C-alpha cells in the first residue's frame, strides 16, 4: 500500500495582539497548543486539521485507501 497522506503535529497559530502602556503589567503569553494536520506528501498541501491525532490518522487512512494504486484489482 502506497502512503501519500501522513499526519504531522504542528503548533497551532494563536494571534496575540498586545498593547502596553507605560507602567501597565503585561500578561504572560499563553502556552503553545498543538494540532494534527493531514498532509499530502506529493505537494506538501494540508488537507485537514484536527484536534486529535486519532482523527487525523483515520482521515489519512481513508484518503490513502482511495488512491488508485491501493485499490484491489
């Protein structure tokens, strides 16, 4: 079975916009969070983003099973 779609763990992008006035305390930045992305290894494109690795792996398995070279003859 050819594997074209894989799961990659990526840091979730959190846009934090802070403005600081003199003498005003700055809140600490939030801890990094992660997500799991299904990636097409041929093009490098993301085909899905998931919160759980299990869900991302299931999606990749379904996509890989649909490839013509993985179909039963």
